[in-house]
């Protein structure tokens, strides 16, 4: 005979621990109970009544309960109608006031909301409530206040929530995608027109010395979340990254913000021999510049100027044979006369990304910048943990050498596939991608039919490398 299986639900009870008996400190009262209590309060003091009927309450709870009873008595004297009837007390609404709108009215409000969000216009709760009141007035609805409970109900019915802005721009995401596709087609057409075999993209992005997170774990209920700073919240460098559609990466170009010397001769000497740095600062970072191989400059603003861009073009494109196609954003120094003259001298064709579309049409913004900065933050966190363990609770101040090392390491760790994916994401390699897909499908079909010989393909590649001019 099989034994009965007893299913035990929940955790076993702990010894010496049981559910506490109710003290009546938290309870609700019906309308009849309120009226009965108020009748007895005519003869007794509220505090004495509480002590008699709820003796197990703490002194603080007794004081709170007595105040509640006094509030009932005062409320009954002002509005006796609230304590009449057999139902629970409800808020009295003036005659003619309405709590909800018709389905057509709500549909009109929701249609307006969708049209606003499609255009990227933020819709706050207060703005939605004002629109609801306008719709109610247009439909001759009675007194309609569009209260907070109505707003919460409207949001729940239409699956809405308050969200923080994650993307901000002058062009809608749909229009940005359409412009990116059109710009990518223009880039491919320009490559064919000038005879360029690849396209380059460069983007300037800031890197901050201080990367203290804006969010922190904290105890629930804390009214203030204090985060210590190290005084470098606004200190930054500008990094110019350069990559090609074939995955080639060039060394970064970094611009520091330094106060120039007041002496004109010293200032010129610093520009000629120290790339804009003072002699003392240059002596500290010269070794790290050599180790990392990064090109560095310094000026009063910390941003690239037309002169810096011309120097940068000489570094990377002076010895490049043939025409070059370079994609840049709408930064002012990219369109200066000095920049255009230098590009004409070096046979460089510049194409500017349409305004408001860098997030979809510029390869660096599409794929490079995020992993690049994430890696820098990882290195900053690792260094901060080491410094906190050795120096206590004092925040550590990163140096110029640390920033240069992080930039070099992060850029070197970025793979060629990520660089190429930026151009594909920006729709600049549509035809090349289609050709690669066709070749891949053809090779797959040949392999399925057992007509694809890997050894023969390798021999053909060797022959092509030895004598590209033969047809054998």
C-alpha cells in the first residue's frame, strides 16, 4: 500500500516565534462605527475614550487615535451630510461635476498625445491635464478638474508611464534614419566619382578626468544622497578618433586645455617645441606621449581649432596616394577656409554629415564612441578601487598620464569589426555589404553541391599574390 504523500506549503515555523496579536493600532471604521463613537464622545474626553477602548495601544498611538476622533467631530459639525446614510463616507462632489470623460473625448486626448510624441514634443502630466480640461470644455462637460486620480487612470488605461528623456535632437528618429540612408548613398556615389577605394570618418569626443557616477546605492528612505567630488568634474580633454571603412585605425589626436603663457615669446616657444604645453608640464607627460604614440596638443579652450585640424591632416593624409574621401560632422572648424584649402592641397574630399543626424549617419557615433568610453570608465574604476584600498576614503585625482594611457588602451582594444560596423550601421557600405552577402550565398550553395574546393581556392590566391597580372 502506497504511503500518502503530504505536501507542506510555506516555510516551517520557527521555534519561539509566532504571529503577533493585533493591537488595533491600524484599523478602518465604517460610517456606523464613526457615528456610534461620536455619540459616546459627547460624554467622554477623546483621550479617555481611547484609553478605555484601546488599552493596548502605545502612548503615541493613543494620541494619534484621539486626534483622529476629534477630526471626525469637527468634520461632522462642518458637513453633517458626510455622516448620513449607511455607506462609507465619500468625498462630496458638487452637482454637475463629472469624474470621467466619454470614450470619444479620451480618444481625442490620446490622439493628440501621440501626435505630440511623434514630433518629439515632451508631454508632462500637467500639460496632459490642461489638454483634458480644454477637451472637456469643448464638449460642454460639467465641472471637470482632470485631477491626479483621473490622470493616473488615463495613464493606466492607455499603458503610459513617466519616462526620462534618453535621446534629444532637432530631427525625429524616423527622419534621421531616412537622411542617413540618403547620405550613405551619396557617400558611395562620391567614392565612385572621385575613384576612392575607402572612406574615412573622424569624430571629436570629450573624455573627462572625473568619472564619479551620478547614481549610488543608498538606504531606502534617505532624503539626501551625497556624493563626494574630487574637484575635476568639468576638466576634460578632446579626443579625435579616425577610422576607415576597411577597419584601419589611426592613432588618436588629443587636445588638452592649458592656460597659455602671458609672455608672447614664451607662448610661441611652447607652441613650437612643446605643442602648446608649458615646459614643466611637457617634461612630465613627454615620456607617456612617446610610450602611447598619441599626438597631443594644448590650447586655451581644449577643443580642436582649424590649425589643429590642418596639423592632423598633414599627419595622416600627407603621404596617402590617390584621392581620399573624409566624412566629418558640422563642427565649425571642419568648414573653415583654412581647412578647405588644406584639403584641396592634399586631394581630400570632405562630406559633412547632415545636421541632427550624427547618431545615425556618422560611423563613430553609431558604433565607436560607446565601447571606447565604456572601456575608459572600466579602467578608471579599476584604478579608483586600487587607490581607495591604499589611500583610504580620499578620492584620487587622475593625471594627464593616466588619461593618455586610458585613451591609448581603449582605442587599441577596439576591434576592426567594430570600426567597420560603424560604416555599415551608417549605411555607407550598402553595395559592398550586398556583394559580400551574394558571395557568401554563392559559396554556401557551392559547398552544398560539393563544388567548392578550399585547397584550389588557396592555390589561386597564392598565384594572384605572386603575379597579379596573369589570368591563370
